[in-house]
C-alpha cells in the first residue's frame, strides 16, 4: 500500500510496473453452489491474461474476488507477495475498467480521472500533471473539460481506462470493457489496450466471453467453465493442444473421437485404428480440427486412410464446409476456396485423412 | 397503449374526461386565489377591487403571525431531521440483504399508511406520560416521523436507479465507504434529497391532525389556527391568503425540483 502511495507522489512520466497475481485454491461458494471452485492460477508481472468462459462460468466472480467486491469462501489471493483476500477493495490499489464504464456522471472528465489521486491526497498541481499524462496515453487530452454525457461510448471507455491507470495500480482488471462498442471500434480499442499495456508493463487480467478478443489480446488465456479452470495456455496451444473436450469445442469446431490409445495407435470405441503421436496409453479423446482433414491425393502415406459419403456442403465466406458420414461417425471438414472446383455433390464418396502429427490426443478424457 | 386504437369518437371522450379530471383537481386550489386578493369581505370568486389586506393581516395580526412563524419553524426542524434520517436510512436499506431491506422499507414507509389519527393518538399517549405535550421539539420529532416516508421514497427510488458499479468504481479507485457516500452517492442523490425535503416541509407545514393532539394549549400552528378560525367564526378571509401562499410555495418548489431532475437525468443518462 505505502509503496504505491509514495510512488504516486513522484513526478511524471511514470513507468508503471505491474506485479504478479497468484490464486491459491481460491473458492467462492453461494449456498451449495460453487461460483469459483478451487482456483489455482499464477499471473506473471506484466502479463496480459484473459479469463474466458461462457456466461455462468465464474469468470466475473473471479474478477470481483480480485477487485475485492466479494470475499472468498476459502483459499488465498496474493498480489505480489501480499495476501489481499481480507483487504477491502479501496486499499488494494487495483484498477478496474467496467463494461459500462462506470464514470461518475456528476464530475467532468478531468475530475473523473483525478478522482483516485484526490482520494489519495495528492497535491493539486501534481494531480493536474498526472491527469494530463493519463489522458495523453488514451489520446483524450482535448476532452479534459467535457462532461461525461458529451462523450461517445468509445470515448467514455478511454476515460475509464485513463482513470484506472492514473494512480499506478499494481494490476489492472477489465470486465468485458469492449462489449458495448461496435465491431470496428472494438478492434481499434483492442490494439490500443494492448499497446498501452505493453508500454506500461502493466499486469492485466481481462475478462471476456469473446474468444477472438481473448486470443487477439492475451499472452495467455485461462478458460473457465462451471466455476472450474479448464486450461491456462497460449492462444496457439489452446487451439492445437486443448486439455479437454470443452476447451476443444470452445475454440472453433472439433471432431472428437473417444476410444483408447496405446503405443502410437488410437483405437476408437468402434474399433477403428488410427495412427497418433501420443505414446502414453489409456482411455482418451482424439481431437481432429476440420481444416486438418485432407482429401484424395493430398494425403500422405502415413495418414489414416478413410472413406466417407458427403452429407451436406455449405459455403461460409472464404471456406467450404463439408459434412461427411464415415465409419467414425459424422466428420466435419473445411476447405479454403482457392480453386474454381465446385463443391462435391451430396452422396459422393471421398477418401480422406489427416496428418497424425496434427491430431491431438486428450488423455483420460472420456 | 396506442390511443389511436380508440377511434375518433373514443379519443374525444378520453380528451373530455381528461379535461374534467384536471379541472376537478386544480379548481378547488385555484378558486381561493382571486378571493384572497379581493378587497371585499365577502366570498366572491370574481373580485371587483383588488387588495392585499388579507396578506397584511396574516403578517400583521400577532396571532396569525405567531402561528405562521411556529409552523415554519416546526416544518423546518422536522423536515431537516427527516431528511437526515431518511437519506441515511435509504442508503442503509440499499446495502442490507433483500429480506431485511423489505421489512425495513415497510417500517420506514409505515407513517403514510397508518392513519394520521392513530399516529396522533399514539404520540399523545406517549407524550402525555412523558409530559411532553405542548412542547416544541417533541412536536417537531413527531412531525419528522410523519414525513420520513416523503424523503425515503424518492431517495430510495433514485438509489436503485444509480448503478451499483459506481460504488464499486469508487472503491477500486481508493475511496473508502464514507468518502464514497460523500463524493459519489450524495451528489448523485442531491435532486431527490431536495425533492424529499420539499415534500416533507410542505406536508409538515400543512399538518393539522397530529399537531392538534400534541401542541397543547400554547403551541398554535398555522393549520391549527386556520382550523380553529373556521370552527369559531366561520370562514375568515385570511385563510384564503394562507392557502394561496402555500400554493405558490408548492408550485415554485415543484418547478425547481423538475428542472433540477431533468438536468441531472441528462447527466446520468450517459452513465447507465
């Protein structure tokens, strides 16, 4: 607490350095319902981590726990090396950006951004300097004397961002900050949030239900479902190496085959043997992404060789979607439309397969 | 509901009904205005000569003047007490658990549901035992209880329309609970607090039933003076001056409230 207060009294420009956030077996229970169940997670200083999940996954509760708006039922929450689980929100020094901006309507832009500094008793001329610095960071210096009601949604979100960084918070939380903005503006803001975070070295925990946004912005993404953490990983690994069928299905489409694996061979429940790179053994689910599936001559010798009947084809923008009836069950495939070839007619029999290096085996999942 | 569905005939009937209703609401209040400024002793609605003599009497006659001053004092003290208690109560209730809040809200609103006569008798029994009948502050206290709902209702309504996240935002920015109340909640509640204060003031200024029980022989509030004036000597024209002044006060207060609320509504609209 004291360190952050003294650093505020220093002169601008400031180089904010975020600290790490660690969750240790953190749980929040409402009656018999676990909104967050035994969460273990380590956010590195300066990391941009998104918490992603469908509604009701507990992601917002996690944010409320970090901000201190709700108290955990059990477990510890560490900011840097300090246990903050019993510290009230106004003593945590964590900036929060809300989905609806939550700017104070009775104060103008300058007073809104200066609020956290005023509350900390920072001298007036220092406040003015710091407010100007923060407004410059979000390109809103020309709007300092506007009333909040005179600003558009995107501008309000920039002010909310300035207000959340002006007091050098130890971490920055964002709760679906772009959900209320239209699509183009959302992309501009994503870029700006990312570059602001990089230049400040700020630790950011970003809650969203939008996969694209999470993948675009984050160093790592924590996927939650039903109060439990499913997987924390880089965007690339979440897609190519999902930990379980939920994660596999959450990011794009997936063909999921259940069976067991042994010695580099995956045997489906129906007894079909497929080559895999996984060397462990036991029950597992094989995940094959639709775009990994290749047809006819494109297959190499080590690819599984299968045949299927075309059930349906659909053009979806730049890709052609093919649904096949195969001995494995229904298989979805997509092809990029880069030839003038027509889609295969319904009822056509096609030979298909995939690169065994790309098929992903999820052990222990049935 | 679209009134065009009623057809031409239906719309005419609806319009006529609305006019009659509005006249019925405002005429009894307005009819005394011209009477109060007529020079005549008699009650003619369209006066022949104008004069402010009835207003002069209100201020000049010591009995009327004392009653007026006393009523203003009681209304001021009572509505200030009710405003402080009501605002704090409303904020407290908004933070209580839903079940507790429901019960508390009912208790705080009770003074407008329970008949005035019952409250009057109740206070009288209590005060009589404590020898407080006929003293100033106990009367103010009773009125404060009476007008508490007038503060609670608008302030509670406004509190519920203020986004909870503004409180959270203030906390995340480093403002403790008290600072959040003074720097964020009270400024946003100001128009509704003022509205509540005005309603409370007007009701207390006007209140006759409870005052009748509690004021004893010495404290004569204005409504009580009017009531006695009517009972003893028939209608005295000073009463028309009182009512006109009250009417004017109420209209001005309502105008201020509506202008203020419109301004703060446009301010708050963007924060929702």
